[in-house]
């Protein structure tokens, strides 16, 4: 499958991090999502029910990212990927990029973050 739905630049305020001020004050994060979805049916029918609602994906990702304060970006990104795969059966794989542009690093940098890709596991049996 080579079809993709993408959502980029989703800005969220959250309290992820290892440092005390990160969990107390929080900071801005930016999330990019790439969703592997078979769009053959929806490209023919023009029906929302044959695809995945961008709005619902954003709501799901936002809740997964903000509902718990994680120490690591890796875990926050993993929570988003898990939530999306468990909530949307049409999505076969998800790539989650989490940018932390204000990470407490003693250097001048443009961006830092993680990219994880998770694929739906085939049922065993």
C-alpha cells in the first residue's frame, strides 16, 4: 500500500520531560503524522466513511499526547502511535514525529525530536 494521509505541524502544549521545570511549566511540541491507509475506495466513492477522518485522528493524537506527562519523547510518541492504531482499523501503519524545539540543551539548534514508525500487528493464530 502506498497511500498516505499526513498531518503536519500540530502544535500542542504539554508537560513532557525529565527536568522539573518541564513538568511544571510545560512547553510547545510539534507533531507530524503519516498514516498508511488504503485510499482506493474513498478515492472512488468520495465518502468519508471509506477513509479516516483527519479531525478524529487529531483528537486521538492530542488526547494520547497530553493526557499523561512522560519523561521521554520516545514514550510520548509511542503513546500517540498506539492510540492511533488501536482507534482506527483502516490505518495499517503510522509514523509519528515529535519535535521539541525548546528542549533544554545548552546549544543553539533548530530542532530536536524523535521519529517512530509502528505497524499494525497481524493477529496470531
